[in-house]
């Protein structure tokens, strides 16, 4: 395990490591400003909580989610660390990793500016894969046993999120048919906030571990150590969680409007169903080491909850826009990562 003092020693020996870590922190910041907003969109869309209070809640729960889950399980981080192979030349690998992070920030920042609910998880996976392919020059850079978990995660987050949101939203009216509507709305408004807090914590656990593993990869490459034996120091957990929290606090409102208000109009119980479904799906994926998209999971759960009452309540145009963004992320960010890795290697190696 690398101490903070040892990190400073590595940076003094190789200042390029500092640049890579700054870039990684930039990706974590952008993730907090974009993806984190999806986890709290439901209660804002139903007006169970105001935007500012929801963002404060998200800042706290994202921090707790990353630090708490990492103390319990690092399954997602382990999957990400072993997904691609940057080769035996640690210097070339570190340069390619820097290119991957630049591709992620570039892609994600454009999405942020235009208010597009892109997937930071997929951007990270695509950028790392593209950069690794540039170093190796072939698909031997990809560990398919680990990479296949990405496809499993896509299926889980999309299908399970939608089905669970639909099913819970269908069941609740049946059990609450004799309950006073006003009392039911008040109850589900409060429960929705708690469920959204859980989804936000799972975002920290999921996406925080993905990006933290990238920072740890940079440190181990610079130290010449084995990625397989790397342990995550507590100071790195806190640093990544803090940067993500800051990003969440500064950005996110355009994404919240797009996902929580424009995509689907939900009642209180539907918002609770969507938030609870997203929390459950994210927890399951995190414990099984599947790197999933918070955007996929939350968006699918909201569409499922909305469609349970009336499919016409869902703006499928916005949903189509989200799907097209997800589809474009892999080739788009992957290509940027590949090209930048080639350029960076030519300039700095």
C-alpha cells in the first residue's frame, strides 16, 4: 500500500505522474458534475425536495458511498484494474493513461456543456480501452474475461432498472388503494428522498471506485509495481470522494432538468419506485463487480416507473437521445483515446 509520503516521492522522481493524477481528478470532478445528478433526479422531478437541498444530500452521500463501500468491497475497482493491459513498458503505459483521461474529460465536458446525460462510466471504459489498443497495437490489450462484465452491466442496468421500476410502480397503487391520497403522497415524498440518497451513495460506490482504480493504476505504473497486488490507501479514497463531492456541488443542474423533468413526469410513488429500483440495481452490480452506468440505471428505472401508469407520460424522444448518446460513447471516446495515445506517445515517449 502506497502512503501519501511515498506518493510525493514518486512525483518528485517522475513529475509526469502529477500531471496524470491531476487529469484523473479532473475526470472524477466531471463525473460528479454530470453522472451524480442522475441519482437525485427523481425527487427533484416530483418536487419532493428542492434542487439545492438535493445537491447537498448528494455531496454527502457520494462521499459516504465511495469510502464506505471501498472499506467493504473493491470488486468494481478490481474489475476496472484488470480490464485492459497497457503492456510491460510502464513509461509508455503512463503516457497512454494520460491520453485516456484527456479523452474522458473532453468527451464528458462536451456532454456537460450541452446538457446531455452521457455515461461517464462508459467514457472511462472506452477511453482506457482505446489508449490500451494504441499501446499494444492489437486486441491483446483487452482482457475479455473482465471486459465482458461491462456488457453484463449494461444489460443489468438497463433491463433490471426498467423492469424493477415498472413492477414496483405497478404494485404500490394496489396496496395503497384504500389509503388517503394526500397521506400517501406525503409518505412517498419522504421515502423517495431516502431512496434517492441510497442511489446517490451507490453512485459514489460504483463510479468512485472506477475512477479511483484509474488513479491507483497511475501510481502503480509509476512505482513499477504490479496492478494485481495493489491496495487502495485510505487517503486516496478520501481524496477521490472529496473531488467527486465538489464536482457534484458545482455542476449538475442541466442534467437534472433533462432527466428528472423533461424525460418523464412522475408522481410521488413513481419517483420512489424509480429511486428504489436504481439503488437496488446499483448495489447488486457493485457487490458483484459489474461496472454499470448510473445514468443507464436511473434513467431506465424512471422510464419503467413512468410507463407503469401510462407509456405516454414518458418523453421517448429524450429517452432515444439518451440511448444514442450511450451508443456513441464507446466508439467516440474510444477513438479519441486511441488517437490521443498515439499523439502523446509520439510527443512524450
